[in-house]
C-alpha cells in the first residue's frame, strides 16, 4: 500500500505518518521503485495511533499500548494502568484550564473594552507593573 492510500484509510496527515515511522512505531519497506510500501499491519497500527491520539494519549503511552497490544501476555490491568494515568493527567489539565479561564475572565471583567482606560490584563501580563 502506498502513502496516499495509508493517509486516506488512517485519516492521518503525511507528517503524522512520517513521525510515527521516525519513532519506529511502523516499519514500511522500500519497494523496487524506492517508495515506501506499507503493510496491513502498518495501517492497523496507524489507525490505532490515530484513535489513541484523538483521546489525547501522548506518544510514550501510545508506544506502551502498542507494545502491550503486540504482546501475547497483556492484561486488562496493564491497559487500565496506562489509561488511568492518562485520565488523571487530563483531569489535572482540565483543572488548570478552569483556573486559567476563571482568572482571565475576572481580569477581563475589569478591563473596560471600548474606553481609553488601562486594562488589568496588560498589568497581569507585565508582572503587575503599570506602564
């Protein structure tokens, strides 16, 4: 299978496919014409990666999940551990985003848009110094 077909079936960009190849997550072979030829296994791995990345799994977790998947001895506990760790990281990021949103919202409420007054957003970004 050629790159264009892989891109179409995996719904990944060429850049993503090249990255996963560079990271050793897929291993296409060089055809007689010097072009890469992707196997069904490469495509399956790319589809797996696309789904995992849509869930926000970082590349290191994707690698770990692929390693588990290719092993005959993986268990639900193994997968659960990786997924639970990722979920905790996402929840932490969500808390951080909520705090940033709240802080920025409160700054914007004191920023008189449409007037010539100074805005607290600029002061907050300037280390609290008034210019």
